[in-house]
């Protein structure tokens, strides 16, 4: 894996151009002993399943040339399926475990009732079959999960959930311990971040009749809805500080990747206020729109990359997966911007 060299020409562009949505890409690198068909696998949300399968899969040996494989998950109901996250657990008979979220339906119901579920498979390309485990059954909305080891060695699940008890109303990100077989959460979620900046606004006047908010009558009122989602955990800065990435804003409008960095007191500080320190943001002048929902790739030689989706050429173009190097500024902030002066870990 350390022999993989990604040329500059492969960065900040669509890796596998196609007229198909490639939103929410998650990259998996099975170890050599797993003897898989490809070195790298990417799983995407794709479009609502109509053929009994969800989540398109792409395979590559070099991060440059990709092959489209079959859709990974066997789907038993007609509903929206979002943001697959796949882990290799060699101790299990079915060692490839997928966590994903599923809504109660499609169309108008595609944003309703998402719960994080578990599926498993013998091979990384699938077919994955739901194992019956629902990890967030006590929440009315949970999406965008990421599994990682915390600096203390514990296995953690970060995900996005809704906050409606007080303002700002919207989606924020949390973290909870998870069992080694990824079948259950082993503690309550703790808040990592809730929206706080203007660029976090998803929609300034949103009507959500499926959601009960105290004091809101959806027949005559709307709410200002904010979104901080798609957490990426397990990063540590060159200064030894915990770092989380997240995506914020509106995925079909202004969308970008921000970061939380551990401060001197051990808390997390959102360094991305909308004026500076985007990890990666849109560049409309270059035809580069709405980058976000990234996953993190750490190569054996220490180089890091972000795999993310963006809209190329037009704000309403379909989301396509792309790659960017992840490095660190002199101040210890993560960045994947092409013009940023930075250093490797």
C-alpha cells in the first residue's frame, strides 16, 4: 500500500465520472492478509434503490483507476438508504460489517425516521445482508456514522442526530462507545458539536411536519434549520490533539468541510467559522461546488488523503467522488485546500 503514488492530475477531480450520484463516499482498505480482489473499496449512497440493491461499490488498486462493481446491500424494503460505513472485523465469520441508515420510505419520506442499522458480508463487495441490529432505535433521526479508535484505544461511533429541544434547531454530531462486533452502542452519545455559524444553515425557513417541535405549528410556521453532519473521527494532529472533521450547510447549496480541534483544556473548538479555516470549501470560480461528506485514508507511509464528494461544473451536477491530500497548517489545523501552505504529519 505504501507504494501507491497518487499523481497531482488525479486530485480535486472526479475519480470515476458517470451520470450517477456518488454521494457520501466511504473508503475501506482491507489488510493484505484478507486477500481481496482490490486494494481499495469505496461505498457510496448512490440513488434510491429500485432494483433490490443499494450502495454502489467501486474498486481500485492505485486510487487512480477505478472499476464500478455491483451495489453492495440487499434491500428488503423500498426506502432511502444513506451513507454506508464498512469495517473489516477478522474475528467474525462474516468479517465485513456495514453500518448505514435507512428511512421509513422514499420521496417525501426519504428524510424521515433514519436509524443506523448493521449489515454484514463475507466479501468487501458484498452482498451485504442486514443483520437485524438497530443501533439508534431510541432516536428519531440518526445518520452519517463513522467507526474509529479513540486515542485511549476505545472503539467509538460518531454520527449525526437532530436537536430540537432548544435553538439553534438542527442536526449536530455526537460520539458513543460501540461494541467490538458493531452490534450495539455501549453508552449514551455525548455531543461533539452543534451548529453555531451562519454557514451551517441548511434552510432558513424549513417546514418539517413529521417532526414535533414545542411551540411550532407547521400549518403556519417554519424554522431556521441548521446542519452539522458527517463526522470523521480518529484523527490526531501533529501537536497530539484530537481532531474531528465534519460537513456543514446544505448539501445542494453551500456545503463544506470544517474541523473541531482539541483545545488546551481538553475540549473541542470549532475552528471553521465560515471566513477561514475550511478544511475544504467550494470554489465556484473553478466550477467546484459543495465538497463534503469525506472519509479519511491513512497510507502505510504516513500520507493522508480525504475522499469526498463534490459537484463539478455546476451547482446542480450530481455528486462525484474525489480525492485530496490532507495535511496540517503550522497552527495544527487540518486542511485539504490546494492553495494552502501546509506540512505533512
